[in-house]
C-alpha cells in the first residue's frame, strides 16, 4: 500500500491525478469517529511527513498525525484505506 504522505503529495503535485474533489478521513480521538475534511482545507508544511493541520469552525488549527489518517476519497469514492492489521500493530487506540 502507498504511504499516506506519498498519496497526499501526489494529490497536491500531480495535476492529472489531482483533478477532482478529495477528502481526507482521519480518526478523531475525542469524538471516537472518522472525520472527513476536504483536501483543500488540509495544510501541510514542506518536508513534514508526520502531520498536517486542519482548522475547525472557530479557525483554530489542529495538528493531525499522519498515522490517524484512515481513508482518502476522490469524488466521493474511497481510493485509499489504512490496513486495519497494520493499524493495530502500530498505534492501538
């Protein structure tokens, strides 16, 4: 499976692949649910393979570790999903 930081870079930098409406689904530990956010609202710092930022409705930035990304959608279709077995080994919730 392609690492999530590579997929996000491809969405950002590959003009052909990056056409469409992308959403990132990450696990929110407080809500204990997957939160989907539009990719255009995700801020990545150059060279940072470990996290990205999203802003809530109060314009407060939240740092989301890449290991909490569970799903990626393109035009509403699931195109990437984290392997549940790898997830349990790397970061039990």
